[in-house]
C-alpha cells in the first residue's frame, strides 16, 4: 500500500514535510556513511539515550540522524503511521492522540525512540495482548552495516533481517523509517489496584486475567503491577472509558506509584487521561526520582513540572557516573560500597513467584515492576530455529512476566564484582527466562551466544554487515565497546 499521508491537521516533527524530505535525508546519510574511513567505528549522534551501558565518547564523528526524528505520515483510516527511526514515543503519541489513536505498545519512558524500541525491545501494560513494539511493525527501512538501505517486511527478500532486527541493538543496522500499526483509544483510563499477600497468588491471578482480558465481568485493556515486598503485591488493571468523574494528576505533588497503595481496594479506583496514563511512569522514572529528592515534600513543589522527566533524571545519573560523586560521598560518610542493579528480565508466569522469592531473599531491593507479555506473532510466522524473533527467543504461546528493578544494593565485604547482577543473570537462566541488554551484562561469550541465538545472529551478520563495520552484539552489550 502507499505510505500514510500526513493530513492537514498534523505536521511532521521539526517541520519536515513528509516522505520526500525523508528520501533526501536517506541519500544524504548514505553519502556520510560512505565517507567514513573504513576502520572508523560507526556511531549515531543522538540527543537522548535510554541505555545504561555508559561508555566513553568515540573519537570519530558520529552520523547525523536528526532528520529521522519526525512523524512522516499518519493514516487514521487504516490506523498506520510512518515514522523516522529516531522519533521519540513522546512525539509520536503527540501526533496520534488527536486522531484518537496510539501505538499498540507505548514504552513507559518518553524519549525511547521507535527504532530503539524495535532494535532494543520495549514493553508496557498492553503487552499481554499486543506483544512487544516490533510486533506491530509492518515494514522497516534499515541502513545496514554494508552501507545499503533495504526495506524489510515479514515476507519479502529481507524477511530474515525483519525478524532478526529486534534485540540486535544497532549491530546489524539502523532503522530509518518504520510503518507501524495504531489502535483506537478513549479519552480516559480507569484504573483498579488489586492487592495480593503472596507471589504465587498474584501470578495465578495475572495468568487468569491476561488469558481472559477481563476481571469481575469488566474488560481489561492494560495490566501491570508492583511488588513492594514479598507479602505486598499489587496488580493494576485498567480499561478505556469515555467518561471520568475526575482525573488524577501525578505531575504535581502526587506520586503515581504511591497512589497504588492509596487506591487499592477502594470502590471507584482512579482515573487518568489517556495521555497521563501513558506517561504515568515517566514523571518519576517509576520511583527512581526519590534518589534525587524529587519526591521529598519540601522539594517536590519546587521541582518544575517540565523537569519531572526520565531523561532529566538519566542525565543526573550520567553526571554521577562521570564524576563518581555518589561513590565518593558514600566513602567519606563511611558507608559500604553499593552496586548499581538496573535490569529488566522476562520469566514465565509459572516461575514468576520463584523469581520473586529469590529476589526478595538474595537481592532485597524494592519496589519491583511487574508487566505481563505474550508474543502477538504466531510461531508459524517465524523462520530461524522455530522462533519468530530469533535473537530474543521467547515462546509464542507462553505468558511471561517482565520484572524491572532499578537502584543500588549494598555490597558485603569480599563479594565479587557485580555480585548481585551476576546472581540475577544466573537465576534468570536457571528459570528459563531472558534478560534485556540495555544495561550491564556479565555473560561469558559462550554463554551469551547460547542464550541469544548466536548461530542465527552470525548468519545475519554475514549477510548485512560482512565487513564488520558495526560492533557485534556481544562486544556492544557485554564488553561495552
């Protein structure tokens, strides 16, 4: 079909007028790529990042991809959008909501890019019914490691790249344009928070609710949850609604994750606009803003709303990593060293209680985010090794739970480097799960390629980056080159 046309009520981000400007930007980028020295590392100049593998800046000039950060076109009738690969979900949602539409999965942080969510995975509370962001992609235009630009779909000559692109983290190429599906929305979202006193009970309820997409006779459009401790777990069930008696606002003095406890078990529940629901976690970076004092009752009213954003907090973390400020402060205060533990893992729902028991006993960090997901794509659609998406080999007919945990854990004397991170990796592997690669990883090379389908990756690398212009997946995600 023809690409979606930008209607007169929506302009491409940054003023770029649609597909013609995009095609010119592609030609310009290919010229820049060819001009790079053959031995120079290929990097992108991106204003934001949601990776937590901090590395030193490259000495070679990065590729300018700013021209790929806009919405190219929206077709509200077909429910499709063409977007540049560097378009943030914040900009994409701002363009789709006026049409009463949203992407099928909107990752929880505003500055995650569409291309980033596809090549590096993403998840949110619609994932129990819509899978992962790459599953709603119809086609993607990719600048490969060989410098060629190819359009990959599920069934064309580049179908192997289409299915192998998710979890490749820019080591096979970069998405320049993606055509994605959209779904209708209502103006408001009604939330109910259910409390559980036992992880097994919570996992059983999660499996039941996700299987039926309803609870107590009412439809469920969104599902996620929070574990505050081994005996205090909440599932948040939300649904679209056209009317709301009130709407909450967690960009001011209120804090969303704290409201879960406040509203649990109460009759009416909570209401948010669809916009505020999509970004409910971004305002305080889940709960991580407390590390910067942004939740302190004396500080919060003074912290500008415009700066209550995940990208602001991440810049503070990056500054801390560069200056070593918090480690030095802990040292002079006589506090024991702390290990950063910033990870997301997927475990089958039937092993979810096991993982939580391990985590509370051996790690001791709270809260923990819980988000169910089931692949949308049937197994028959895949090619390599029986997996639809070979580089992140989840089973198509299985419900998983994403557990997210982000913070610092006290180190005991004599513990090995990255002690808690390694414990998590080992437990997730024991339970037959998978770990996202946006943060630190510590696998041996042999173990890594066994978990992330090294044979399928090697075939793709040979076809689309035969000269090794881009780093390989292990070098980028574990060695952090």
